[in-house]
């Protein structure tokens, strides 16, 4: 069945994709992938669509498999290794870990999207990236076969992994969860983070956004902290810039929003390009989007249908 990507992305933008399948079952996903592959239909994996800017023209001739809406109850446990469906919400998995006083996951509280999306993109916050906890996964290869991989298969880097091109499905993800020295203090940390995020981030589904648009910059000295892209964007007056129906979130210069009903994906891409140019002119630094562009964006430096 065709579907509009705007119905499945947090920007609520994006045109028609020729074929769309929505499931949280690895077997059904593998079936869909095999059948697309047999007909040479290119396909992509979608989670909750909270890190994607999908083109107004959609993805003609392509297929999308949405893998979301799964339960956060653990599928299996072996010692410190806990396996969850990749279709579970990351925040629900974080809640599980916090309730059981495990270390690390409280920092990821409130990040929207699925565990699979977070594992593919190495999502993170407050100094923790999900990849720090990933011990392995069960994947559906692009030919529809299922098998297990270890953490090394992810080749993790900052907000990056070998699974990010969206052609191999993470069906389940195994996390190494160890008791936290803070014990029940993880719960207080989670509450603190949730309220801090509610104060400075736009809230889904009221805002149309994909969170931070550009990656933070590498540290200037080895082992140093990453430089916030938001600071450079603030310095070029990003918060007063817009393009058509797209604007910058007033509380955070690195968050782009579709703030008018007539906003298009092209508006967001145009605004991103304006911001990138302004930072390049002032600081000679090229910002790189963290958000994934899907489809054709004629006006953007990321105007590519490649993934
Ligand atoms: C308000 C807001 C705040 C945010 N805050 C943060 C933050 O603090 N830190 C952060 O890192 N991000 C943040 N994000 C971005 C986003 O939430 C994360 O990147 C999230 O992990 C994306 O998950 P998703 O399921 O929505 O993935 P999608 O957006 O659906 O997909 C993202 C990428 O992952 C791939 N993918 C998705 N699921 C799978 C799967 N099962 N198997 C293989 N590949 C898959 C897709 O192909 C695509 O390339 C924020 C977004 C919003 C809207």
C-alpha cells in the first residue's frame, strides 16, 4: 500500500512512498523485505520518524518498512545482557532500566523514537550514547535473512553506526545493563532530565521537529568536549531566520521546526542551508546534519536520494 511519509514523521512532512508496511514482527518484516528484494524494489527502514526529513516528492518507486510500536518488556535475559524489541520506544526501555536501578539509561530519558532508531543512529544525551550500552542485535539482512551480530558490527562513532543507511533491519537489540552505583537515585535523575528536556525542547506531537538538526562539532583538543552547534548558530542570529513555513525553535538555535501549516520539507531544507552557509561564512566550519534526508532535495547541499 502507498502511504504519505508526513503521517509517519515527527516533522509531519513528506510525500508519498510507493509501498509501505507497518509491523513490529521480525518475521513479517523479513517477508516484506524478501518480497521487495525479489522485485528489485529499493526499501528503507523507518522507526518513529523522529530523525527524518522526508522530501515533499516522497519516495516514488521505493518501499518503506516501519518497525515501531513494540513492547518494552524484555524479550530475553542472560546475566547482564537484556534483549528488547527494536520496535520498542527508547524512553520505555529507559524507564524499565531506571526502575530496575541499572546504570546509564536515565541519561537517555525523554529521547523520542524507537530503540532500533536510537541504536542505528547512536542517539544520546547528557554524555551517554546508546552505543555505550549495546552488546549486540538480531538483524534482518537486506536479503531477508535473520542473524545475530555483536556490538562490533555497529562500528559506532558519534551519532553514527554501520546501520544508519536504513537497509538492514535491527529487529532486537541487546543491552548490557549493570547495577548503578546511584541505585534508586537513577529515578530522581530521570525525573530531573525529563523536566529539563520539557523546559528546553519542543514537545511532540505539538511541535513539528526532528530535534537537533546539526551534529555537534568534534572537540578542539583530543579528549575534549564537543562544541555545541547551537552556540555557533546562536552567534549567527539563527533564531531570527526562517524560510517559508520553517523556523528556528526560539529556545534552541539548533532545533528547526515546521511552525506554519503550509511548511514544506523544501522550506526546512532551505532554512538548514541558510544556517549552514551563515556558520560557514562566520566560522569557516561546515555543519553536518544529524537529521537524515530522505528523497530528493533540489535546493540543498544534501540534495541526494542516496541514504
Ligand atoms: C523533540 C526531539 C528531541 C530529540 N532529542 C534527541 C536527543 O537528545 N539525542 C538524540 O540523539 N536524538 C534526539 N532526537 C532525534 C531522534 O529522536 C533520535 O535520533 C531517535 O533515536 C530516532 O529514532 P526513530 O525511531 O524515530 O528513528 P527514525 O527517525 O525513524 O530513523 C532514523 C534512522 O534510523 C534508521 N532506523 C530506524 N529504525 C531502525 C531499525 N529498527 N533498524 C535499522 N535502522 C533503523 C532509519 O533508517 C534512519 O536512518 C530528538 C528528536 C526530537 C523530535
